[in-house]
C-alpha cells in the first residue's frame, strides 16, 4: 500500500502537489499569516476545534467504515496488512495477528486521564482501527525507533524494542510503526496537541520516554509548545520523511463529515515548521501557505495597505476587541474570513469595543485617507 505523494517540501517553497483544501479553510489558514509563537498555537487550536461534534466511543465502529477503508471497502489497518470487513471481526478476544481489529488510541488514553468519555478519548484524529494482537504488543509504549526491535511477523507491521533514535538511545522501550504511517501518526500528535494541549495535560503515567511537556496545560516556546526534545526530534523527522498521502487527506475529509472538524497539519503541513521546526519563532508567511496548497494567493483582502496610525492599538477583552487611540472620524469595517462585510461602524470616540463571536476576522480602520488592517482570532 504505497502512499501517493502530497506534501509541502521540507523548507522549500516549490509546490509539489496537494489535494484540495476546502475554500472556507483556505481563508482560515490565510488568516494565520503574520502570527507566531503562542498566538499561532492558539489560532491553530481554534481552527482544529471548529465544527467539532461530540460523539461516543461506540460510534467509532461505524465511523471507521467511512474514515478508514480501502478502495475495496475493507478496514484500513495501520498495524498490519490484514483485511477486515467493517462491522465484523471487532475485538474482543484474539490469539494471533489478523483475528480482529480494535480502536487504537495512538496517544494512549492513560496519558490524559484514562477516559473514553471525554473529547480526547473519542477523537478520530488519533484513533485508528488496528490489529488487536499488534495493538497488544504496542500497549502503552511511546512511539519511537528501534532498529533491532521484535516484530510479530507475518502480516504484522511495526516492532517493539529499545530506542535507537539518534541522541536518544537511552530512551527505553518504544514501538516503531511501519514507515508508511509514521508521518500520519506525527501529524496526529501535532493535531492533538494544538487541539487539547491547554486543557488536558498529557501526563505519561506508564514509564519510558516522556513525549509531552504540557504539564498543567502549560504551552509556551520555553517548553516547545508541549513537546519534549525527544518528540520534536522523532515526530518532525517522521513528518519530513513521510509526507501527507491521498489516504491521509481522504481521512481528514471523512472525519470532517463525521466529527465536524479538521487537522490543520494534514491540510497545511508547513505549519509544524513554525512551531517545532526551523521556522519556529518566525511569523507565518502567506507565501508558504500558498505554496503548501492551503491558501490562495489572493487570500489577503485587496486594497488594504498596512499603514499604521501612530498610536492605534487593538486588544482582546472578554466582550470582544477594544481599539484605543482611534483617529477622529474613523470607520471600522468588520470582515469575515470569507471576505463578507459584517459591520461598518463609525467610531464613537478614541476608544471603542466591538463584540465578536468566535471566528476569524479582519478589522479595517479607515480615516483621513489612510487605513490599517488587524487580523483577529476569537
């Protein structure tokens, strides 16, 4: 099952080829240009959560029949080459590889509280159908690389053994998935971290190498936005080596149809570079998003020059957004992510608060033949 190529080339600006990102999401991703650090993390968190619909753990069996099936409508298992018919061969008991498939938490549920009733415990972006026997071999061991690891043989994929990741050879026992799925799992972890990293501390309770550093929901550049150095080395390497496939993009689309939301790192893999890669700390460049296929060249509203009014500031408040030091006679245009004019307000004074629901906006202040635009994520 060779993966079809789709990727933003690692630190290259050339467009290699991509599956289509929905137009409304292209607008959302375009709004990230100019953001960096924690502001970028929080904006991605909002995008990753948008549209999410709660569901039960039991719903996953039915969801897998649309999110994880091969061209011949069989369950697509990432831990083996076994074939399963949706709705049958669900674990249950097993004694050998290919007996049945189960619902694998690629990020073990014990790391965020052991629950299948909360959102992380049910989130399809890290839950995959996998062979029961191989899943039992993986257990709750962290992902890693183990050149001398043991395989269950036959149609099993992956191996278990001592870490051989360069610079982390003393990390302990790890499970190494098959190479064609390493990038998928890396981007699953990226998506889970931006989606839940501030509200769920991924406290690894099972021993072994620790993959997350967001204890207490702490997220900052100082703790690598929730990853340990081990995870940055491992997952960014996997992300670069195993690019987004047609299978992964189709899964992203299918999950949106069932669960309602998308994983930004499948749509726009270059974004990982701005949090954990060689572009960390830099402001997102719109051209990178365009080259990656997740924004259009014309995404920036036309005719808006970034001409600053010397003292004008914008701050976020509980009520919405507050301008201070507005120039006399100013008007404020509120533009949605899709480019629709939502409000046109005359400034009532030098300070004004605008109530905004959750979403992405461009606020354009115009006065005395000048204008300045502010990108806002609420």
